[in-house]
C-alpha cells in the first residue's frame, strides 16, 4: 500500500505497481508522473466516481482495479487505453456500460455486485476475454454477440435476473468454469431440502475461524448441548449476507444438500436454516489434509498455481484424478454442477485421499433441458481436463516404461477432456471407467 504523500513527493518515481486507499474523491493527477512505468493501478476502496478524459496517457497500464468506489458508469476512456487488459469494478454503482467502453484486448473483467441491467452488443468484440464476473447485477439477458467470445474460460452469472441460459453460451469451446445459480430459471428463495437435520445456531459454540471464502466463514465449533449421534467437534460454515460474489446463500445450501453424500465430498451433517441466517454443519476435515494447489494468479488468470517445489508422482495424479471423476460423476447424476473445479478446492493427505468442497459456484441443473444439462457436464469435463493438465505440469521425473505409458495415457485423456469440440469430450462415466482401468 502506498500513500498520496509518497506519490506527490516523487518518492514513488519509476514504480510499476501503485495502490492507494485514502477515501479519494478525485483522481490524483500526480499519477500521470508514472505514465512511463505504471503497469498496475489499484485505487480500490476509495470514493471515486470518474476518471479524467486523458486517463489513456497511462500507456503502459495493463491492470486497473477500482472496486469499492462510486462509479455509476464505466469510463469510456478505458476503451482507448492501449495495453489495458485486466479491469475490476466490483461493488460500485454501475448501471450503464457504454458501447466500446472496454479495450478490445480485455482478458479479465470483474463487474460483480453492481446494478447493470444490460450489456452492449460490443461485448462481442472482446475476442480475447478469458474471465468475466457478472454476479450480483440485474441482467435479464446476454447479448448474442458474445458468442464471439470464444476465448472465454470462466464466467460468473449468479444472482442476476436471467430468464434462460442461451444455447450459444453452453457451447463456447473453452468455457470450463460456469456459475449461474440465483437467476429466475434457477433460484430457490428458501432451501427446503430436509436430507440432513435442522440445527439451531443457539446450540452451537463457534470457537474460532478456520477458513473463509466469498460466501461465508468456516468455524471450528462445539456444542452447548451435544445432540445424540453428532461428533463433539464440527466445522460450521456461516453464510454472509443476502448476496455475495458467488450468489445467494440459499442456492449454495440447496446445491450442497442436493448433491448428497459421497466419500470424497466433505460430509454435511446438519443445516442451519433460520430467519436471517443460513449455515452448514460439517464433519471436521481430519488432520493431515491440505490444499492441493493455490488459486490462479494475475498472470495465469484462470489456471491454478502451485507452491514452489511442488511435485506429484504419476500414480498420485492417477489416484486423485479417479476420485475427482467419480465425485463429479456423482454430482451430475444429482443434476448439480460445481462451477469451480480447481486444485485449490481439493484437499488431499499423504495417501492421496481426496476431499472436495466449496459449493459457492455450484448450480442446480434440474430446470434446464437435457441438451443444456449435457453441455454443462461437458463444460465441467473441460475443467477436469485443465485440472489434470495442471497436475501433469507438476509431474516428478518419470523413469520406467510403465510410468511413461501411464503419463502418455493421462496426457492424452487431458487433451480429450479439453477438446475445443465440446461434443467430442468424454463423459465423467467414461473418464472414470478409463482411469479405473489404468489403476488396476
């Protein structure tokens, strides 16, 4: 974090990354003194509502974050910024997105939690767009021109007012991570799933937070009075307010409970479903489990990264991949898509046992037609292929012929899953069958 005083004193001359949060109401023109070097500008958490018309003199700028400000429309000057490709305006007051307000080279666009009711046809000109977050707006439809966004890999549409999912969307060749819960065709106002017992939050002692995501905080918890048949210690996810960047808590709760039990899913043993508060009560993850990967970086955009030195044996990759394909096959049999199939959402132990969780981007497919359900399953197959490819990129050296043959088989499977022809990808049932054969 930097200060305006540092900037105006010349102390920051030559920096390529600037971050200031001082309740600014006017864009500091002293930022233009960095025009020759500035590549990343983060003015999130201020009170800005406009940018100067000559903002495009920041000719080296690649990344702009202006989340948590007061913008009502996207400044059209952004469309003239020659190198700008990552743009974040989360949690502003955007109600208008003017045609051609975005540079053609945009790869990453975050407009979550605004007031947008429509998108311009010029969205279809963003042919390099890979990541698009639109959750928490008021969109009723998407422009058909977006069928031209054939590089799109990750799309967040949850908590809008969409009346349908267009067929062109579910056949985009590179789409792998899709979330759309909380729209008119997929929203549940109240989760009425009774597959696990209702529990009262007043009977639970939230001891300490042990994890946090976009939709809620997970606590280590005990009981004020332990119910019969429940473990003494549990994990409790308390959902945040009525809407988050993932959508509505009721939809996540519904998807999680509809999925049901599977040996590789974090086990849900109860639900909190009372006025003003939703939550999940889960078994604590056993000691020895840790995250398989780390979330994508700005550089990788949609692909996970791994801690330095991370390496996986070929048999470990096979074992993890098989458990994931079985889990995803189970989910789609229940008409639930996960939407966030990534190594950073997978936990493993030293025996390569898998626990999969985080249903924040999950969607219920039950109201979709058979074609769209099948296409969304194939979208998730591509995400699985990317996961397998990511693990293979971290493969430790392979020596013997048998392991080399397995590596070739898994590499081929990953390529098939990522096929740009969505109809040529294998199903999760076929993937599971192929991996089971390799394991035997």
